[in-house]
């Protein structure tokens, strides 16, 4: 469920319909996930999951939804 | 509190304008339908061949002196904030003292900071005036980042513009026109915005890391300044953030739940002019009628270093 939340946050941040982004998507599969689109994703994650997200340095280098999920699990956010 | 105040601000932008259409012609693969809503920037001014940051600052300083009838002999300090100096040495401010025909009793020096530089400059100028070291300080901020940016750098070319500003800081009978200040540094971000001799003297930006830094530090900096000044967020009449880009200011506004009518945005036709961005925005706000006498304005700068700073100014009738 939480993983699906992250997919939907990413979709919404990129202006895509919920359900159009899966765990395996990322910079390779989503044209909208460019350097500027990534900023929207980071802002949307902070908005959804709280201020602690902005303090996770590793998040700045993720290239896929799966990497976000792995970091969030490691940090105990989901 | 500091017994110093800002009395005048002017700015100068180079004549050459580069629009998003111009950039799209050179780079057909850049999708401005995706870029423009994020940056909020439609055009920027770029220096011409042989034009330097000191030229932009001198233009702004001359405007300030001429428009306000300032007696050059009364200026006793000249501070130049730039990361685009004319020379490695001598100090560019020393050469500018001569170009501006200021007295030899002028203290002149450069300091190297980026987007937080204006706040640091106000802190230094305010302290110099408050301590009696100086009576009238001219703070110049100017950048020509365009010279550092690679032609194919989509993120930086669409965001940065060149520009220069001049601000006069003088003694004030009462405190409360400038300050208090919050200043901070996190050197762990040193390589996130960098121009280094090796490998190529080009601007390298880790946009995502810098964005995370702004979401993490800027709201905290605002909150810290409010506590230091014993003010509530509702006491602030206008917020003038460093004009980084739309997406950055959008997220700061969202995190702090700010009233958009109290946030100034002036990046559309100027871009991000680094240390000159806050004084340019302040002057634009005045020209747009967004400030009135007595308004309490928060200025917040943040970026390369990482470095950040915030202060409050109480607006006087005319700048």
C-alpha cells in the first residue's frame, strides 16, 4: 500500500495519471522524470511524507521509484 | 539591534536578452513546455563579449549616485560581492574605487559568496556602520555566471542570468531598520555548486541536492530569524527570497504555508542573478508598488557553499 502511495506521488508530481507509474519506473522509462521533473518529485515526497524527507541526502541521487522505496524503508519512513 | 539602514538600491542588467525561444533554437531537444512551468523564467540578460561583473556593478553604482545626488566623497566603504572577479588579484573593489572616483579614504574589498552574498554584505555593512568604522557603505553585488555555463547545460542556461546591484547602507538614528541576522554554512555542500580549475572551469550543479538543501534549511532559517526577532510570521509584510527559480520558491512557500500575496517573485524576465537577485527583487517590488513605508520585509539568501542568511528590513518611503 505504501509503495503504491509513492508511485502515485511520483505520478502526480510528473503530471501523470495515478496508476501510470509503477515501482520499476524511473529516469529510463519516464520522459517527464528529467532533472526538473525530479525536483517536483522531491517536493511532492516532502509534502506527503514530512520534513524528514528533505534531510535524506541519498534521495538526491535516486533514479527510480524502487530506489526511493528502498531508502524510505531504510529510514523507517514506510 | 543595528543602527544602520538601507537608503538606496539600484540595479543594472546587460543589454543582451536571451529568451527561451532563443535557447530552443540552439537546442531543439530542450522541451520548454516542461521547463518553463518549473523555472518560471522566460528570458534573462547575458553580458556581451568583454563585459564583466565589475562593469555591471559600476553601472548600478553610477545609477545610484546620479539618481540620488550622492556626494561620492561621503562614501567611505566599497564592498563587492562576486564570484566573477576581474582578476585573481588585485581585488576588483580596489579597481572599482578608482573607476567610481571614490576617495582614497575608502575601505574597499571583495568577498566571495553566491546566493547568500547580499545578506552577508548587509551584515558586514551594517556592522561597519554600527561600530563607527564607516558612515556610508556601498554594497555592490554582480555576477556573470553565463561565462561559466556550458552551452549544452540545460539546467543552468535556462535558470541563470547576469546582473549587478548597488545598495547604500548608512547610519540610522534608531535601530530596527536592519537586522537581526541569521547566517549559516554547511561546507558538506561545497561540490554541489562548483566552478573549479579542474576539470574545466565550468559551472557544475547537482540540482536535486541543492533543492533538498533549500527545502531543509530555508524554512528553518526563516523560523530561526522570526524567533530571534521576536516576530510572528504574520508580522512580515513581504518575503523576498533569493530568486532561485519558481519550483524552489513554490516549495518554500508550501512548506512555510506562506500567503502568496506576501511573497515577491521577480525572476520571469531576469532569471537567477545569484547575489544580485535579492536587491534586484527588492527594487522590482518597490517599482511594482508592492511595498509601503513601514513594511517589515524578510530577505532570505541561500545557495552555493552551502551558505545561507536571512535578515529583516523596515522599509522607508523611497529607495
